[in-house]
């Protein structure tokens, strides 16, 4: 199979000013990766003829496929076609049917059409025209000097749709392999522990390949294979996937699952069980994350956010004496929060979080001290986390939420509910609710 | 003033696979544009030593400032420092204090530290170290061969914060004019309405300049001036700012305020008042957004998430007859939710949201139908929103939350509590709580 090195050049000063992110390059790369075409470079350059020309020349030297986005519109700073045509010694010629389309389209909305609009109907001689069904400027493709050149408008919706509709089928016909990838989602084994565990495997692998990625208190491994058919790529991945999951162990919470809350959603759905939450330092984030999932109302009955000592008493009925004696950030309060919200809502599972997210501490505990609890009809367990006093508020809230979702996962899959972090006290209750 | 040509090189195969957008380059470009430093190119390259080296060489030929993001982590494919040090003939040397930090940081959470973590403490000889307060890998900067090189980690939060904290002040000191900008934050006047209202002003302005930006159901105008001193730039902005705010009116909720919840935080602090929330379709997002602000516990007493009809009764005591009669998504239920959560928590203000966030509707209302209410000792007001059935779940939740925060703002500043969106029914109650 011939391998095509691809470069995506996005043209627009608004990108260099940081006014928008380059989602065109992202969308196009994502589509290309699915048909097994390798993107080697993204380049962003402003609406400047000399610099654009030099980027095109650089791309001619290092890529087989050059895809540009942007700079096809009607204004004076839309220069992409002119510069590319010039770099490949092609004249621009007017496309009659695009000219007619522009006239009809624009006069349908405005009383008259200004002459500069017709600039959009000029295309490099011999191009295949991509008629724009989502805006006005057509895109185009041509082959010359052993290169494939594709030009697509800049506005994200136009870029995405035009690429998918016209350019992708054209390029897919050139590629004779497919790429398949799977994600092993992990909570409780860090990116560097994964690297330690799997470095030998990863560095010697060529097909499939495997790489770890970390995201706030959560991480995943991506295993990617290339073959001529989807089935063959899956066959290449399968033994590696099985072996890797075995090596990592029960911190693997799913394959191709978007996040921990989605895994909990799946498990609750399977078992037809419900949960509720009592949150202090996470301030509603656990509920918010779960209810981001459409259909969550079947499984999440409700929750309370008891952000002060007083509301812990008023909303949950936790005695103020207990709070005075033990403090709001304590094993006992966490336990009662989980038990009481479960009883109040009538859910199968109740979870809770109380802790110090910072930046200030509560005078008793370091920032990062968090108690999480899970209560169900056969278990009530509290775990104390020390998430690290140098961590920031957002991290502590995020990690605490992940921890709570992981407790639910462990409970529902029959795994021991252990703290996957270090420096943790384990506290276990098995008292049935009265 | 010397002009610095800047290139941002982002390193990471995940960018070329389209798994994430290059928001690092966007954020950094946006910050650089504010201090008057011109970005000429963005480049994205994978974790491949030869291609990375060639991109660095290209950048050396066309830029004065080279900023890299990514590739500073502990794994075998993190190569940025090695390649750059090599391109500039500098050895990598271990930074003792970063080594100690890594040891402390990692062993605080995990039982042991794996050796590869220390790779992060190796930095090009003579670099200025940017200690990472948001993660583990330090960044750095050095000057050599007439170039300024800055390396920043890839994870967006780390990249954004590290650049802002360390690199930006350093680069600002090189620029001999100052750029000052202010943001007029607006809720309830759309970007295109702003464009209509201010187009004549905006298109003829050169210094200051003014541009509108929109973000999910919230928008702002940025007014930017350039001068040799901060004071002169402020003087240029002042009359434009005053005039613009007058033209827009009371949908302006603040100047240089990060978001609506921050404005509400300021107002509650000034007045020493508290609030509580009862959320249905927003699922805790209002509480979560407010408690993202450090110090929120002084002002937010707590809340309930009554995600089902049953929990509306159990947690808030709203009668199931009322819900059966009027439906959970109704004016009466919204009103009672706000009143009852206020009474339960003893807060000065109670707010509520109940609606259909989609994707499925409730059989009675279109997706996007949302009732929001505010209750205080002298007012109880419900507003019905039609956020549009073609909007997605995330937008409807976000916009509903913004609307609730704006109701609190309007109440606290003595403005009429009106619906700032179109197609809306106005419902007003002035019954005092029993």
C-alpha cells in the first residue's frame, strides 16, 4: 500500500489571533485517521500572500496530499486559490455554473450582488469542483506534480460537511487500508505507572501501537491497528487488548467508554438500580456529570448539596452535635450523608462527598482531605482520600467525583471497594440501615 | 518597537489524529495578541523525532520567538526538550528542586515513584524554569542564537496557566508598547444584535478596536487599545466603553467579570446575602458553577437536585397531586421549588429550574421549555423560557443556568426581572411566603 503523507494548511488571521480554535484541522484529521491516511503536519498561516506561498512550497516538499481550509471567500484577503494556482502554474478560470449559483443565491437574500462575490467562482484550471451546499464558496481538488491538492472553505460547518461529502470518498478510494482503535479506560493507575508497566511492550510495538493519555485524575490507553480490512485490524488488536487489560487489572473500568459516569450509567441500567448523592465540597458536580448523560433521570433520583453545616442538618437531618463533635469533614458525617440521602430519596445506592477543596482549609484538615461514602442495602463504606494539599480546587473536585463513581462501579461489579490512591485510611461499616 | 515574529509548535500525535483541537495554540495566541506580539505560524507535528527536528529548524529560519506546547511528560514519546536542546546545542541537565518536587508530589499520592518521572526534571542548560503549579512537568525558557525559546506542557489547563503566569510577563517586557483591553460582558443581547447596534462604530475604529464574541448563551465585547503607557491606553478606551455600555443597556452585567456566577458572587458578597437552589433539568450545574468559585460557601447555603417527580415530593415537599395536575415542568412547580428550597435552607434567595433539556421530550412540552423562578422576601417570580427545540442538551442546561444567575443579578441590582430572550411568556407572582 502506498502511504500518503498529508499536511493540512489552515489560512486565516483569526486563528493566529486566537479568536477561534482550529477545529477544521481537527475534524479533517479525525476523518482521515478513520480511512488510514496519515496526517503529518497542521500549519496555520495568516491572510498574507508571501507567508502563505512559502507554506505551500514547504508542504510540496514534505507531503503528498495538501489540504487547505479557508481563504476561498469573496473579500480582498481571501487568497488561497490565487496563491495555490500560482504555485502549481495553473490559471484560474471561471466556472459558469458556480457563477450562476452565486447570482441566484445572493440575490435571493439581498437586493443585489456585489462584483467581488464572483471571485468565488474562479477555480484552478482542470479542478474537480466541490459545490458548496452549506454556504457560497465552492471547494475544489486537482492533481499536479505528483501531489493531490484539496481546497475547502474555512467556516467549520462548511469545512466539515464539504470534506465529508466530497473529499473523503475521493481520498478513501486511494487508501487501501483501514485504521481501528480502541481505548482502555483506567481509573487508579496513573499514566506513569502505565508507562512503567507497559513501556517494553509499547516501545517495541509497530502494529498495533499503544499509547497512554492522562486527563484530570483519569487516564486511558489507546491501541491502534492498521490493516486492509476492519476485521483484520480487530484481530491484530484483540490479543494485545486482552493481555493489556490483564496486566493492568481491575483499575480498568471499560473499553471505549467515554468516562466513569458513563460506565456507572451502563451498570445501573443493566441492573435496573438507582442512586442519589449528597455533596459538600463537590458542590453538585457529581449530579451534574451524571445528568449530562441523556436518560439519566431513570437512574439518578436526586441529590442534595449540603454546602454548610447548617444545611447538613436541615436537608439531611444530620445532628449538629455530631457535626460539632466530629467536624463536617469526617468519616461519620460522610457515612450519614450517604445513608440519609439514600433513605430520603429511596434509591438503591446513596453516595456522599465531604472534604476540603481549598484554597483555604477548614482549620482542622489539610486541603485535599476528602471523605467519600457509599451506602446500599448490604454495605456502607467510607474512604478517606488525601488528594494532596498542593492540588487545586478544580482537581480535588474532579478527582473526588471520579472516586465516587468508581466506588459505585466497584460495588456494582462485585470488586472490593478500595482506595486506588495512596495514603488512605480504609474505614468500613456494614451496619444495615434501620 | 521591535517586532517579534512568533511561531507556536504543538507536539502531539493526538492532535494529528483529530482527537483534540489545538486549544493551546489558540489560548497562547490570544494572550500574545493582547500584548501586541504577532503570531505568524502555528505548526502541529507528531511525537516523531525527525519531523519535530525539521519543524524546529524551519521555525528557527522564520521566527524570533518559538513556543512549543506538549512533549514534556514522563513517557518515552515525550521528546520536545531532547530535540530542542539538540537543535540549539545545549545539554539537558537535571534540576534538583524539580526532582525533589516530583518525588514529593508523586509519592504523596502513589506508593512509589517510577524512575521515568525524573525525565521531567531534565532541562536545557541555562534555562529559566517554569515550575508547574497545575501538574508535574516544568516548562522553561532560554535565549540562544538570537531566538527566544519557550516550552510549555500540553494539557490545556497547564499550558494556559503556565503561559499566563510565567511566559506572558516575560514576553510583555520585550514589547515597548502596551495593549490594554476590557471586556464588556453581556447577557441577553446576542452577538448579531450587537453587530447591528455597533457595526458603524466598530468598522471605523482603529485604536481602540472593538469586537464581539459569543459563547454558549453569553457574549462579550472586547475593547482593545495600544499606546506607550497603560494610562494612555486606558484613556483611549474610557469614552468608548462608557458610550458602548450606554448603547447596550442593562443586559451589560459587568466589565472584566469572568461570567454571570462571578457577578452574582460579587453582588451577594456586597450585600451579605445568601442563596440556595432547587434544580431539575440542570441537574446540579447551577450549584456546581457557583461553587467553582473559591469562598462560595459563605454565600451558597446548599441545594437540592430533584430529578424525578418523586424526589420533588420527598426532598422539597411539593405535593404529588400538584405535580400530577400541572406537570413537573410548570409555573407552579418552579415557584414552589424556589420557595421551598429557600425556606428549607433559610437562605435570602431561592432559585429553581425545571424544564426539558432533551433529547427526548416529556410528552407535554417541547425540548427547550424551561421554567425558572426566584423567591426572596419581597418577590417571587417565574419566567418561562423557550430555548428552542433544535438546541442541544448542553446548551439548554447552560442557558438555563445563565438565566437563573441573571435573575439573581437583576434582583440584587434592582432591575426588572425580565426575560431577555425572545418568544417568552412572562409570569409574575408577588405573594409573600407564608
